[in-house]
C-alpha cells in the first residue's frame, strides 16, 4: 500500500493494518489473562459476560479509531479512540502474574480515564475547545499517573496474599 498525504499533512499507509493486528493481539492476550484470573482477584467481576464485554470494549474503541482515521479528519479523534482502546487493555494487565506485565499494567492502569475524558470533552468538534477543557485533561492525566504508584508494590489485597511477581514488581 502506498502512502499518500491526507489533507492536513498526515500520511496514511500500512499503519492501520499494523494497529488492527496489534489490537487483535492485545484483545486476545487480555481474554487469556481474564480467563486465567481467579474470582478473588477482584478486578474483573465474576459474571458470565465479563470476558467478552472487556474485550469488545477495547476492540470497538480501536476499530472505531481506525475507521475515523480513514475519514482524514483534521482532529485527533482517531488517535484518541485508538489510544483509549489500548489503554483499556493495559488496565487489565495487573491480572498478570508476570512481573513485567503486572508493573506495566500498574503504571498504565488509569490512562483510559484520560482517553474517555478527551472523547467527552472534544465532542463534537474532535478537539479541545478552551482552557478549561485543557486544564481538565492535564489534571486527569496527572491524577491518573500518580494514583497507582503507591500501590505498585503492595496491592490492595495486601502484600502477603499477592503472588511473588506482585511482591517484587518495583524492586
């Protein structure tokens, strides 16, 4: 596929296919993590449709972003949708018993809040309109970055009940 400049200078090329593949892989990985998690984890509710809903939310955000990118709009709506989809999947990584995935999930956990807030504040224009919107985004990103750091090494359930990967994630 050849790249061609879109109005506004953005290039369209093979990146949507690459992102679609990454989104499918992330969804499949999250589905596996959710299926391996015990009900005592508390992150995902123990209801019959929890797994498909968690995966479909992320896939729908990424897919909507890829479709919005095809429209060649001058706003950041497509990137916000794609970012929010991957951030949604990252919020499920703390279910992992792998120390690297667990730590990445703890660090990235609350970023999907910022993505959803951007989508709400930028509607319908696709861009943040004023200083208040920008200030809300800055505060949300700052809070989402600082909210999970204290709990990185000691999960809410207590360090004694945490798997070994969770006890040593930040050391």
